[in-house]
C-alpha cells in the first residue's frame, strides 16, 4: 500500500476505529461458533438455525439505520450501532438457552449490518475526492484486524476451557465499545434536511436494486474460501489439512497488499462494471482449478488449490473494488446511508444463503457443481456492465432543497 496510515486526521480516526472493531470481528469469526457449542453448550443444529434467523433479521436493519444516519448524523448513529453490538456480544455470556441465544445474536448481527450502512456517510464525507479508494484502504485494514483477532481466538481454541472462551467473548464486546469511543475524535457530519419526496427512495430505484442483486450473487464468492474449499479439501482431495490455514493466509496477505492498488484504476461506474466482468472470469478459472484438485496426489493438489486461491483472490480484489465504485458513485449524496444500506442487502443474502448453495452444488454434487458455480459467477459478471449503464441512465433526480442550496 502507498501509505501505512491515511493522510488526513478524520480518515485516521475512522481507520483506527475500524481496526479495533475488526479485531473483535476476527475473534467472533474464528471462535464464535465454538463458543456457543463448547462453552454455552448449545447443540450445533440450534446454533446454525439461530445464525440463519439472525442473518435474515439483519437484512432490514441496514436500510433503516442508513436512513437515520443520513437524517440525524452519521457519527452518532454509527457509534450507537457499535455500542449495541458490544452489549449484544456481552449478552452471549448470558445465553443459556436457544431463545436467549437467538435474541443476542440477532441484536449483534443486526447492529453489524446497521453499522456498515451508518458508516457510509462518514466515508463519503471524510474520504476526500475518492471515497471509494478510502473504502478500499479500510478493507485492507479490516483484513489486518481480522487476522489479529484470529490469533487471539486461536489461544482460546487451543486452551479449550470455558473460561478462555468467555474471556474471548468479553474482549470481543470491549473492542466494539472501544471502537465507538474512538469516534469521539471524529468531526460530526452535518445531517441532510428532510425533503418532501418519497422516504425510501433507494427501494424505489430499480436499476440500483438490480446491481444490488447482481452483487449479492457475486458475493457468494466470499463463502468459497471459508466454506466450500475447506470441505472440498478434506472430503475430496489428498491435500494436507494444514492447507486450509494456508489458503486463508494467502488470501489475507494479497488483500492487505493489493486492495488499494486494485482500486486505483476503477474510477468510474463503467470501470466498476468492467471489474465485475473480469472478476467473474477469474472466479470461473478458480472453480475449475479447485475441481481438478480432486483425485490427484497431494502435492499436485496443493499446487492446484494455491493457484486457485491466488486467482480467486485477484477476482475478489476486482469484485470488491467494483462494488465500492458503483455503490458510492450511483448513490445520491443526500441518501448515502440509505443507498449503501440497500446495497448491503445483496451481501446479507449471500451470507445467509451462500453456504447452503455451495455445499449443495460443490460438495454434494462434486466436480460438476464447481463448474455450475463458476458459470454463475461469469454470467453475473457479464450482466454487471449492462446493469451499471442502465443505472447511470436512470439516476434519481436531485431534491429541490439541494438544488436551491447549490444556487445560493
């Protein structure tokens, strides 16, 4: 990356808050399910059901809270979502049954989705001339934070005691509250005045909703590394199991090193649409290589899987950069939070439905399933430039009160 820290004060505050926040996220992603099954002693089936319920409940949170951030100030609303997430995470320690667990995980997951939308106006306001590039920088910071969180989680998993898991959850909760406290150093964003037009304009913007749906399909690719490859490696290949960690490390290092660089040339919605197209092709090549790793000796399998992960990660860089560009560039300034909340619906559906889809196609069906998934990514990428051009032709009109402000 060209800079170890952002060049301006507000960007540094947002990056620091994001870094602390994502350490907690890394802890939860690595050891959250193990805490519920090993320390809270909930059956794995109940944990899976509760997480699925939380995923669907959280879908509406981003749109509603994004609208609140647009109208009542993004800094305070985003800080509130972090505090709620911290309290909900602390509630995991009291989850001694299915319904208390569902209540706590729904609150935590909903606050996470809401926070992603509420943070968007902050990125647009303090991100400089290219907030999309600053968003790419934050993704690199996110990967560093998640990696550190995973290291802390590894200690608890290795210890394997209830006390270790509970200390981990307590530290997770504290990280979210600390992230909110850092935001006190951030200048507030002036909320936009209410207008007389439709309240939920993002939900009426059909071209933007189409791009959201396409991004949601493409976002299933994130589950390829975390769900499909580990299961495929163990069940269908002769590759050593340590390669599961190796694939994740390879992906993380590439994202940290190259996400900002990959975003430099993607400086227009048209370039964002082309990035989707390239990512779809990269995912197809990656899926083919993953499928070929079955039925070969260990070291050829290792070579094929590492090559597949590298190509997949390049596609991930393009997909993420394209999403940053089109989601911000096609969202009106006065409704950034609401629009980015809607854009997050696609990723939310991918989070909820992606694992079962990949398991059904790639693991249960086998090699042909990988080809189907790769073709799905490719067709989605080919459709993206057309959808972006349509969205550019039908951008929503600027509200009258903003036009009046601009002319005074």
